[in-house]
């Protein structure tokens, strides 16, 4: 099962100003196009409930899965499964690729579970100064740059693979 993180971030490393801030309002056309194409190809998106609430609704042509303990959402399935268990269930349903679409707690949970193969990061030429970071816990993983491109608006479109070799099972610093 291929599993990737896709995220847009500011030049100073934030994915949003706060939990209610939608990426659909501040990212470039190039990022939106990449997000739509990449997530439709995957066929499954996984998000936290706060992130899902920033969406205009369920994303069409994709299975929408929302991490939530108590809420249900129109057009989406909910889960509380550990990342590896969720991926195993999706694979059993015939899915081959999954897009992890935020927010920071979901990105962190999947990275720490060591199930993420790739990161598709868009660095937008904007600064928030403070806000929501990509990850919310201490970790150390090495990335290998696969590709980079610059959009006409100055956004950097980066693709990395995750190198788990040499990383201890548990990070302790």
C-alpha cells in the first residue's frame, strides 16, 4: 500500500493560521491542481475532523475517511483505527494508494507509525508568522528529494521519499 502525505505550507512552515483555516483559501492554482490530481489518482483521502470541517464538502471521486471519536460526516467514513490497521483494511477493499491530507495530528500519527512512503509538499511564498505546524511532535526521519518544480506564482512543488533506514524504532530526544 502506497501512502503519502500531501500538504501546502507557508515559507515559514505553517499549514494553517488555526484549526479552522482552510488551505483552499490561500494556496496557489498549482497546488490545488496537484492536490486534485494526486488525491484522485490515489482514490482515498484520510483527514482529521478539524481539517475535514474546512472542506466545502466531501471530495468527489475519492473515498473520504475522517478520524473522529464522536462525530459523523456526510459523504465520509469515520475511523479511529491505528494507521497500519486502517491501511490494511483499505488494501483488503482493493485500494492501492492513500493520501494523508492533514491536519498536524494526522500527519504526525502516520509519520510516527512509519507507514508514509512519500511527501508531496508545496511551499507557498507567504508567511503567517504563527499557526499550525506540519507536525506536532518530536521525530527524526530523513527525506530524499525526488523532484522539485517552481510554479508561475513562485510556489515550490517538492516530492520526497521517506528513508526509514538507520532510524531507531522509537525516537528519544
